[in-house]
C-alpha cells in the first residue's frame, strides 16, 4: 500500500499533501487539547511498536503477504488524532530511512493510512461500540474496525492510482481491496489481541473506553 514515486500524477500527489497537511494540522491542535501527560511516552512507545510490527510480514495467499497497519490499534489506545500523528511519524521514518514509499507521494501515503485508515476505522469503532455497549461488543467493534481500516486505506490508494491514470479503476480497485480484505483479517486479529491485553492490564490507558464513558 506504500505507493512509490512515479505512480501518481502531480495533481493527485499534490492534493494528497494538501489533505494530509490539513488533517495532521488539525490533529496536532486536537491532540494538544486532549493530551494527558501520561500519553506522551505512550505515543512514543506506540510509534516504536507499530514501526517494528510493520517490519514483520505474514503470508496471505499466492505468494502475497501483509503487515500490520496499526491505525485502529493506536486510535483505540491513544485517541484518533494522536494515532494519526503516530502513524504519520511511522510513515515518514519508513520513507526516509527505508525508501518504503516515495517522497513525492508521501503525503498521499499519509492520507491513505494515517488519515483515512486511522480516522475512518476509529469512526466505525465508535459507531459499533455505541450499538454494542458491552465487553464483547467492544472486542467485536475493535476487530471489525481494524479490518475496515485496511480496506478503506486500500480503496483510497486504488482511487488515487485510477485518477492518476496508472491503472483502470475497476481492475486496480478489485485487486487492491481484494488482497487487503484478506490482510485486514490479520490486522483484526492482531489488533484485538493487543487491545484485549491492554484492557486487562491497564484499562485506564484505553482511550476507547474512556471516550465511551464520557459520551
């Protein structure tokens, strides 16, 4: 899902930079408002965890593999805006150090994964948790939202590729979303396990539970 340089047209990757900058700018503002002192080291730990976890691929089928996105995981634990900043930091490091994704299209990659995947996935989590306000409902909401975040990010990537004329919309959308729907299953499983562990150990650190209690 990390788009390399040359695959997006200048208008598309320019729009990606503009959209990413707007959302992350608002994310900085909201995080400053909501940030608790104990969250500062947690953001660093989460950034390191997601960065390391994304280095590990798990096999899917036909020689393809996937890795953790981590957007919903970070959002449920830290809040959606702090999570978007964490994911953006991970993507910047991956781009600059490991050339994972192009520099010109970095804004589009941030928009797809740190904005669409993270904020969109957390939005679905909140809706589902409101509909199922129980411990099992919480777990189900986390899993479904984590899966959805991967699919949504891949759909956004496919749309950008199609708008750039790199591939036909139908073909690239089916390929991207189809593969990432399978990758999303692994995302859901890993996210559910990690969140459940934190809930049992330190429920006070789980933003998703605090947000529910405050709503």
